[in-house]
C-alpha cells in the first residue's frame, strides 16, 4: 500500500472512531460477575496490515479478557494436534442458529461448531489432553505469545475465578456432552472446563488481537514465523465467517462480509483478506452480545472501503493474486534477477515466505524457473524451504539436498551455481 493510501485509510478510521465514540446504547455483559465491572466508556480500534503497518486509536493499551475471541485459537490448536478428521468426530462445522450457550446439539449430538460454548469446551478437551494441567495452559498461552508477542498477553485470575464460580450453564453443557458420549475417552470434565475458563480469561489489547487477525489473514504466518498451517487457518476463517458473531452472524456476513469473532467482553476481531486484521473493543453489547460501537464501526468502514469479501467477486483473477509489493509471486519469480531480489525485495522487509493460492512461495517458482542464483539469495536470507505447495512439494526433499550441496561447493570452489546445476541433469 502506498503511503498516501495508508494515511487516507487511517484518516477514515479516525473519522469513524470520532463519529461512533459517543454511542452509548447497549449494556455491559453481567452474567460473569467480574465483567459487570468493565468501564463501559472504553473504546479502541487497532489495525494491523499484512505489510506490517499499524494504526491504533483510543484505549488501545487497555488489556481486556478476550472471552470468546479465544475460541478460534483453541480450535486451531486442536486441529493442529489431531487433524480435521479426528476433530470433526467431536465438533461440527455448521452455524447453530441458537444462542452461544444453548443446550441444542446437532443430529449426532455434537456441538454445531467450535465458536459456541459447547464446541469450544470440546476443543479444549482435545488440547494436549494427556499432559499436566499447567502444561496444557502453558501451551495455549505460549501460542498466543508467539502470535502477539511475549509481553502482550496476561491472565486475568479474577475473571477466571468469577467465571468458574458461576459456571452453572457451561458445567451443564459439559455434562450433557459427557452423557452423550462425545468427549474423547478419559476426558476429565472438570479439567476441561478449567482450561476453557482459563482460555477465556486471557487478557490482551486491541493491538494484539488485530495482530492475531493479521496472522489468520496471512495463512498462519506472523513476524516471519509460521504459527499455524494455512490450511487450518482457512478452516477457522470459514467458520468465523458463518458463525463468529453470535446470532448476528448471517446479517454480519451479508452486510460486512468478513470473517470475525466477537466476545462478551466487547471485542470484535475481523480478518480482511489480502489486507490484514482490525480489532475493536468497547464493552457495551447489543441484544446479540456484540459490541454496539464495534458493529457500527465495521458497518461504516465497509461504506468507505470495498472490504466485503464479495465486493471483489466480479473483478478479474489478476486482482486476486497474492502480491508482494504489488507484484505477484509468480511475476517476481520469473522476471526479477537475483540482484533485484537482493536490492529491493529483501530490503523492503516484505515476507519472502508468502504463498499464492496454490501454496507456492517464491522459492517454488524460482526452482521451477531454474533460477538457482535467486534461490541461493533467498536461502541465504532464511527463506523457509519446508513450505509445501498445494501438491505437497517442498524444497525440503531431494531438491533441497541438492541446494545445500551446491551451497557448499559454491563457497569452496566459487563456481557459478548455474554451471553446477547444469551438470546435475
Ligand atoms: N466465557 C464465556 C462463556 O462461557 C464466553 C462467552 C463469549 O464471549 O461468548 O460464557
């Protein structure tokens, strides 16, 4: 994004913030005693883009407990550990059409999806279930730290205790699921609920949650680290799109058209494909349990910017291609010399591990084009040679061994890579 476009965008965020900050409709959630104490006037908006730009306004340093915004990450952790097939034996992928804490289950007596309470409790039962309680929570916390930064996550013990003390409904839900026999064998309900309440009591600010949304937008990569595979990110984004906003999800998908997750503490984090993430926080909720100002903010935003996913539906494929500095990965791979890669791309701070719709990174394209000098430059800059494309190809197989040997020879005999590779065939 050009600097001018970015500053116009930030200006628009500012304007919408100013025009929505006086809305005082709605009520702070009160069914968890500690949530009742929230200051209803807090309001912040944070933006985190794929090219690493950030913009924050309002109380963006204020840490709140994330409540249901923890659910997408708990589901991803379960998926990462067990794979989709196993997890789907326990949690469905359909919108529920019921309240988030409803006692209704699908035809197989399973939770409809991982974003309602029953589904999130089930997801927690699947996370490192054989480990000690402290290690299980550590695993969730460490994942959040990887996403948003070591010092940007806290735990709210008072919310945790308060939720645990009043957890009549969630305990009932877990008992019904136990009665239905859908938990994995040997599940300890009490420990499972404990982990679920702990995940809901994790605290951070809108800066951090916007970064989490950007990670999901970027196929699981943030700060050049792969936290989750792009495949499972795609799964949770689908579910967020259809079920992330409580009983407003259908209307949200229609009007706003973006995957999002809302929590009863007043946060909404939203993923904007090919752009990044935006998070709002304001504790007053509407009758559906979504932040009033948050919903209004996004409703206004999509009037200014065509961010609705289906706004792009009619445009040609060209505009859908994933780009690095506005050039497609394929074009960079085929047209740029290794010198250009060194002087422009690597210095621009862009993520050189971005992948296109086929999961192909620059390294994949360069190998196909036999541009080994460029491959060399990327590997020297720690490009991830383990990334698999849609067909499961990575350079982490024999090709990569070739490259490593070539690098050794290169240093030893200073021979040109091209001449080396031409001998190989
Ligand atoms: N911990 C809350 C509960 O179980 C989460 C609710 C939410 O944010 O939707 O009720």
